[in-house]
C-alpha cells in the first residue's frame, strides 16, 4: 500500500496527456475522461504546470466518497489506515490525482484485441486501448465474497489477540500469581472462605464501580472532543499507550525471561523496552506501516486483556456482563456517550478519537478486543475445551454483529452478542458438558 503514497505529493511535471480523469460518474464506478484535451507544450510556450489547490470541506467530503468508491473496486487494501485522508489533505489537483490513479490501476494492451473499457479511451492512440486491471478482491466480486473478505480481515486480528492471551494465561499467570497481587484496586477482594452470596454481591459492587469509571472517562472524552481539545485528547491517548507498552510490556518481558530462563541485564532490557514502546507509540499515533500499526494494536489489546484476566473469578464474569450491557446503552441510547462521539465525528468528517482497529470497511475499538480476550483468557484457566468453545462463541457473535451492521447500516455495539454467547457457552460447557466428558471419556464412551 505504501506505493500509493506518491499520490499525496504535489507534482510539478508538465501535463500533456489528454486523458485527465476529473471525477466519478454519478452512476458508474470509474472516473471519466474530460472531453477537452489539455493544451500541449510547444517550442514557443512552456508546458503548463499544475499548481497546488485548496479544497473546501464540501470538496473534501466529495473527494473522499469518490476515492472510497475507486479503491473499493480497484484496491480495497488501500481503505485501511489513513491513506485516503492523506490524499484528501494534500494539495494535489484532482486532474493530476485521477491521472496517476489510472496510470497505476488501468494499463494498456496493444497486442491483444480487448474491448475498450467504457469512457476510458485515448483518441490519440488508435491502436491501443485501455483495459481495466483484474484486481478484484480475493474470492471474487460477489456480495458474499466481499463480505467474507471484509469479515476475515477483522476475525483474524481478533483471533490472534485471543490466542495470545490464552498463551499468556497458560505461561505467565502461574508465575505472576505467586505475588497474589490484584491487577487493579478493588472495593471487594474475593476470598475462598466467602459464601457465594457474598462473592456475588462483592462482584456486582466491583463491576458497578468499574463501569462507572468507564462512563466518566468516555463522557470526558466526548466533552473534550466537542470543544475541540484535540491536543489534550492526543496527549491522554499517547500517555495511556505508553504506560501499557513500556510498563506492562516490561512485566511481560520479565515474565517471558523468567518462564524460559533467559538471563538479561538492566541495560539490555532498557534498550529493548525503549525501542518496543517508542516504535509502538510512533506507529499508532504518528506514522508507520499499516501492518506494523495493526501488530502494535493487537499487542496493546493482548497485554491489557491478560492483566484483566487476573481479576477474581466472580468479578470477571459479572464485569463482562455489565460491560456488555453498558455497550448497548453507550452506542444505541440517544444520550449514550459513544453514540454522541460517533455522531460528532461523522458531522466533522473526522476519524473517531481513540484506539480503533481499522480493517477495510469495519472499525472495532480496542476495548472490544480486550473484553473478547478477557472472556476467552478467563475460560482458559479451567481447561482447553472450555476456552476453545468460548473462542468459537465469540467469533460467532462477532460475525452475527457484522451481519447486523450490514442490515442496519449504523454503528452497533460489538460486545453484547459475543459476550452473551461466550458466557452462556462457558458455563454450559463447565457445568453440563465437562461432567459427562470426565465420567464417560475414560470408559471410551463419546457423545
């Protein structure tokens, strides 16, 4: 995708090609050529040059729609990251922009007799015709194929995050539990001697306090965004990511070396963690290869999710249910903070402030990655059958959510279906399936 970055650089080369593509047809998928050719350079007059242009907000919105339409057809991978925004913010004239796009994605054939692509014929070259490149998305161009491609582009990072957390629970949790220190300060500390009623009441109290904290943080984010305090938001997010990558990443590094008996000194560890954290912050918030950015987003989610899997058992399950309910309120309620944030960002035609994983046509908050992984990671504490079932339940719920997204055409909460299925399958597997499995499997009886 990086090879399209030249589109945002203003070119001062002469424009002598008559095939300048100015805009998209209202009913078609491809830009069309202007009917009048660009004046050619002569010996007595220099070639005309293309100067910078300033676009109004309306022109930017129109250009964004055309670019999304173009890249959806020719190269859907370019919909990831901020490439389209970079092109829009550049001062490259539309005529030069579309000419470069067609030079890249439409090629000429002179040896084979292909039917000319509609509206893309250069009259100055009668023996050569333009033909659309065969760069369809993998799997074809049907609706089902495109949905499958877009869905897999989101299911893969979610699956990788959950598997990393499962691995960390199996390898790091037994070592970290020696200290018996909770990852966060809780109002109620669960004890093995407490009754089930006390555990449930304490878990509800802990969950309510944590959800109230989420509401406060999200509401503060909405207020800052509404009043355009973007520097405060940026500093806040950068500091949060830095703490996760530097501090929590250091704990993972230490646990990894302890698990596999790898000696290290303080200088080496400091250099490793400085590079890991600094590169991560730069990739996420400034500039980096999209794949590298996605890797750091997955790493951030996995590290945070593993810390939350160390919460007491009752608190973890009640918190997951409470967060799923809060997600419904925050996204769908008319007064929901996330709904207000999404609407304000759409009104400004800007990206949503926060840690968001972008994959083609879908965007998923890192909070969703975290709580999916917390559920599966907590299930991994018991046995591999339980976490495998929960893993599949979460992915099934995510697919169902994406289907609903295609039907309702608006932002939807990503947690309720996946978390609901995950919790249901976790307890049904532990208390219904596993007892029968443990009793009959040794006898060679399988159901």
